[in-house]
């Protein structure tokens, strides 16, 4: 009796090719909203912020001191002094009168420079009494004056569309009078977890069970990205239950994120369920940890109708179940994909060249991501146990070393280091 040999599996994608595949498929979600600038932290601009004014809107003093006409101090030198009367006092927030020739103005930081004044002399360089202000040196023209529009010119784009709003970006928007901002709507993400062994903290831990740590990690990471998250909980290890949950998740969400069930075991039902309800476009990446990552889409609506007849489809990303694998694949693939859905263009983290203060005698055939931290000498050391089940390493470490396939690391060589701070913003 002859048997048909199984079809060979396609080769695993490199991490670079996998990320390129994801980003090529991502498109900005439809819809925008106007929110108060106070409430816009972490949101993504749908339209650019264009300044309606110069900043500062007038010439201002950058010191407490005296506004002068430099020509009026022409006789001042180290050997002699010039005393001029104070004709006005200009605090910040008040209008300034034109400076009369042969006089000076007492002025404060941020105040409007009087018309006619061409320099500020800081108060430490001036002797003041009832007779006026005495100067022993001639200031250069423009000294301690911030020119109108020195920071921002009217009509300039200060924050382009696609900017993810940081605290300093909100301050910049406020500096040109933006009380509200047009932002992309939040990305709607449904998340669920598979595995009959999973138990929630607070419940008794039955024999053979483990606590569902991934649920807490992934929900927090999605929250950091500003997603609108629907948590569908723990799904039983059954194909029918997985398919029903996928159908429910696809209805009102831009993306479905799962954890576990994407490998090749008999109880791994997520991949066949997605293939039945939609499609798998990518599966298995040549990386460690995190090989069994899947990407595709799930139809919205009846199974027997094509996607373009039933409201489209929801993107799908399936993460492996081991906690470090799911953590690393989220940071390296899910994070940039969601940011691109939200309209962000610059999604690549900055990578730093740093010294390895350790040796690793044998490289892996896959692209390794080693949990590492910066030591007091400014080099990198790695966690002793790089297993994909050791979540302790992610708290101990400062980031990931991106080590190429088949590369043994020698102490003292330069490696690529991605800080967690770059992967969680």
C-alpha cells in the first residue's frame, strides 16, 4: 500500500521579510475624530498641525535686564561709563511703548522688546540707581533678543499627519493655539487565548495548569499602543470553539490577536480555524524565540461569501504561547503593524551598536533575540537562561540583542541592541 508523501513545508521567512510582509499589508484605518489636546496623548494625528502664527509672535527678551539702543551706549567702555534714564518698565505679558532715544527700558524674561531697542543688557552687567542705569560696555546688536518666529514661522507644518503625540508634541501644538486636534480613531483589536491548561490568577491552580500571564502582558501592551481592546478570554482547545470566536471577533474589529495554538500540535487549532474562516498569508519565522507566528485575515460575514461581498475582513496575527515568544513577537511585529494601522509611518525602532561583554560560543540557525541589559561598564550582558518560557529575563533585561543566524558572539565585539524603551512607545 503506497502513501503520498507530505508536501514539503515552505522555508521559514527571515525576520526582515516577515516584517516587510506585515507592513505592506497594513493600511490606515478609516475614521478620525477631534479630541481635546489635553486628551490626545498617544493618539496619531489624522491631519497636520499648521501654525497660524509666528512663535514667538513678537521679539522677546531672553534675560532680565535692560532694553537699549546700542548706539546710545557708544561712549561706554571699560574705562568709562554711560548712564541713561529708565523710560519704561516692561514685564512679560504687557505691551511695550517705542523706546525713546537716549533712554532704556527695564525688561524681564519673555517680555516684548520695545520698538527701537536692538539689544538687551543683562541686569548683572548694569548698575541701577535713582539717576538711571549705568553701562560700562556696548552690547552687540541683537544680544539676548529672541526674534519673532525664531521657533516657528507662520504657515509652517509643525506636526505632520501620522505623528504619534508625545507630551512634548502636545506642548508644541498648544504653543500655536491648538485647543483640539484631529486624530485617527483608535484601532479596534479583539484578543483571545487558547489552551485548556490556562487558569486565571485568583483561581485554584489545578494539576497540569498554569496561570495565564500572556493575557496580562498582551493587554497591557495593546493598551500602551492606545488600542480599543475587546478581551474574548480563554477559548477551549476545540476547532469549533476557535472558529466561532474568530467569527465573533471579526465582526467589529480591525484586527484579531491570538496567543497559543499556532504551532503544529494536534491541539493547535488556531491556524486551521483561520484557514477555514479566512486565510493564512504567512506562517513561521526564522527567529528565536517566536518561530510559530501566523499572519492572515478572517472574513466578516458568512463563510460561503467572498470577502468583498460581506464587509471585508479583519486582520489576524497569531502569537506563540510561550510567554517570552509572545512578548518578543508582539514587540517586533505586532507593535509596528498596529502603529501602521493607526497611521504612523516611522515604526522602526532605533538600534544601537554596543559592546558585548559576554561570549556565546554557538549561534543558532535562526535570528536570535537575546534578552540583555546594560552593565556599569557600558557593555551588554545577557540573562543566563534564554528559554522562551523564562519571563524573568524580560523584567531583568533592558532590551534585545538582534543576533543574526549562525553567528557566535565573541566578548568585545559590537552587537545590535534594541532597548525595550524603543519597543514600547
